[in-house]
């Protein structure tokens, strides 16, 4: 079994690894590994595309480990986790006195990862103003700290990742085309776990071994019925969900074999085949609504669709955005407009452009 994993010591040295292991047993995964091994030794910018939990950061670390920069630092930053002002100072650093609270000069991630690799997760969520600055860094290979007047040279290989369609984002003017082309020098598409079933049981056995050792359990195995259950589940949360499911099952398992009932599998089931969706009942309901001609008809329909999807996904924004085929930023904006965000979040009034990322 070809297994890619990071131990606790490695994980403690850098930012947290979201998916701690992935295997390359499925034929599609073996093809992916061959592709990774071909592009890793180069210094090309890489764009990793895949759903949440598919192991994008793990693949980025593997690319770094196989590159000529392997002895250099590896930095990782989630672009969606920080505000626009904060992410600029995190990426590029800042000078003392650049803003209130800047009591000392700080080195940014680009300089920290100098002569190494920098992993930028969820680049599709970068604001346009920052995209322009990032593009300049990639082109000029130098950074300017916030509050500084002089640029500092950097030698960093950028590995970007996204779970949104950047081509759609470019078409909707939410992502710069020139930055997309700069990122897309070498693209890697990570399939969701449901589309590479040959990896499910090897991954489950790996996590079973890891967590059994941590908990001090001996000889815990998967029952045949459990293996069938795991293979027939769609894993909307991918590797991360599988890892958490195995860990949870171990905690409640009364014997030395994990049973199907030990797994509390929930979330959206995504069919592997794409059956045609019947719209006749929907059209009938819309016709009746049009006959009533209520004010702001489109807003009523849109709010109903978003509210239904959000509730169906148990208020999971990532799952709801995926179900609606829109970005999480667009979904959050809509949720704010219709008052569906948690209390304390200001309700928005301005409509969002009808475009997808």
C-alpha cells in the first residue's frame, strides 16, 4: 500500500495538517501519484483543486518533499481564515509603526518560506485587492511589507489550492485571470473519496491502527459488514470525515471489531450517478406563485432556495455552497441578506451580483 502520512512531530512543526493521511491504492490515485512525482522536482507553481477534506495540504507537503527545496521551510496559510487587512500583513509582513498595534517589525509568510515552499489554501477566497499584490510578488519575486518603501527579494515556490471553480470565478470577475493563469502552470485535480473507492478501506485501516495505538487498544479490526458500510457511504467530508468517523467508532466500540452501528455517518449523500431531476412539481409551484404576483418575487424564490439548502445541510456553509454550486463567500453574503447568519452578524441590504465563483 502506498501511504502518505505525517506523524505528530512533523505536524507540530508547522500549521495543522487537515487530512493526516491519504493512500494511492485506487487506480485513479496511482495515476495521481505519478503526476505528482513528475511535476514535484520542477519549480513550477502548482494549483491543487479538490473538495474540502481531500488532502490538498498533504499533497502540497509531498510535492515539497520531492522537490529540490525539500531542505527548505514549508509554510501553510489558509486564505479564507483571515480578514483582508490581516491576510496582507500575514503574507507580506509589516514594519514597526505601520498601523495601530504594530509594535515591532514582523516577517511575513513569503519571507519565512524563503528558499522553500508556501502553500496558500483556499486562494479562491482572496479579495481582488490582494490578488493584485500577490500577482506582483509572483512576477517580481519580491515583497513589500505593509508600511515599508523598499522591496525584499524572495525565492519561494507557491503551491495554491482551492475547492471552488476558479474559471467560473474569473468569468464572474471575482478572480483575476492573470493570477489564475499564473497559478495554473501545473494543475492537480484531487478526486473526492467517493470517486476513488479503492482508497477507502486502506485509509480506514490506517486510521484504525493510528487511533488504536493512541488509545492503547489491541487487535481492533473492521467487521465485513462494516467494510461494506464504509464502501457504500458517499463520504461528503472525504478523508477528514473518514478519519473522524474511525476515531469516534473506536471510542464507542464495545469489542475488538468495529460494527456498522459504531459509525455515526451523517451528512449529504451524493449519488455516484447523476439521475435526471424532475422539475414538474417545481414548475407548477412557480406558476402558482407567478399568478399571485407578489412583490419581490425573485427575492422570495431565492431566499426559499437558500434557506431550504442551508437547513438541509444542517447549516453547514461549505456543504450548502457546494449543493447550490456557488462559492462560500456568495452564500455567506446571501445568508446575511436574508438574516440567516448567527446572531450578531449584520443583515445586509445590497444585492449581490448574480454570478458564480
